C-alpha cells in the first residue's frame, strides 16, 4: 500500500456475527482496486472482535478498539478523522461488497470533481431483491425528501466535502444518522448513483433495520419535517412525481396554484389569497 491511500474504507463494528464480519472483511480485501486502507473501529470493548480482525495479516487493515462504547455517530466521525484517503468508502460490518465496487466508485469520483457522493444499487440477502435508486442528482435529492436516495453502506464520499464544510454524523438523529448526513449535503454537493448492483445487504434480526425500527422511524420523521420546510421546492417536486400535483408558491412560501395532471388532461386549481394591509 502507498503511504497515502486513495480510498479509506470505514467500517464500524459492534457485536458483529463473526461469520458475517469475515465475509465483509474479505469482500474488501478481494477488491480489484488495491490502493485503500480498511479502518475498523470496534465499539464494543466488552465483547470485541479483535480475534477475527487480527487473523488477517494485511497491512492495509487498521484496527482500533474504543475504550468505551461511543455510539454509532461518534464512531463514524472517529473513522472520518482517522482516514487518510481522498475518498471515503462507507461499509457496514455485515454486508458484502462486490469485487469491482471500490474501483468503479473511485473512477467515477476521480473523473467527476463536481460530484461529492457516489452510490449504487444493492441486492438484499437472503431475499435476493434488487433495490434500485435513481441515477442523477436532482432525482436523488427529490427522493431524499421522503426516504433514502443514496444507499449508505455502498456509498463513497469525497472527504474534502465533509472536512471543508464541517459536516459529520449527528448523534441526535441516530440510528438515522446516515439519512441526516445526506440531507445536510443537499446544498453542498452533487450526488450520483451507478446503475448497477455493487453490494449485498444482509437482513437479519440484529441489524439496525429491525432492532431499532421505532427509534429510526421517529428520527426519520423529525428529519423530514425539518428538511421539507427547508427545501419546499424539492418536496413539492417529489409530490408531483408521486401524485402529478404541483404546487406553485408565492415568495416560495404561500401555495397559490396547484397543477394536477391526469393522463393528458390537466386541471388547474387556484387558491385566492386575500391580503389585508
């Protein structure tokens, strides 16, 4: 490995099933792209996975054990602070990256300096369902008003975008800290999704999707309330895509015109605003 790796793969670990962790690590070590470091932070000092990680004799692996449990957002921020790579590959401890993942994401970011985040599609296991996300920036940002337009665990971020804008993960919104990060980046950089599957996402009873569903739902709803007010045009455009109803706002605040489309015909609804001076 070169002194300064081009890509830092960031992997937080917490009580990970050892078989899943081995598969995750090996999927990174077997990448076609070689100039990376794999930083693993174990956030469970009382039940660490040191034996699994250190069984791999690869100098690209950097293993750190937190002296106390910091939580997922603080651990992710610590990973960012330790990274040396120009690009940060986000990767969860129980997923599997396809061999070409790092190479394809690196090449895209390296040739598109205006894009700060690149993602891809995923395959859910064991169902084998393919989860697709839109390709281009504006469509991704509209989708973010409702749910994920970038799949976090298969994303790669230009590190300078985070460092120069002082953006990181927020504990306040954990375990939806990844969704909060994307929303914070809307007005800062462009997004892009490679239109192919580059990761297998593992569903099991211990992952956050199941174990913290209520907390995640509340955090997601709080974020949506904040950012729909902050970006009303994106929210209106998203609704238009879903319902074919578009709001036109006065001063970007007061809705004065709805345009509802059904097939070819359009009907127009006017809201008359009475202003009393």
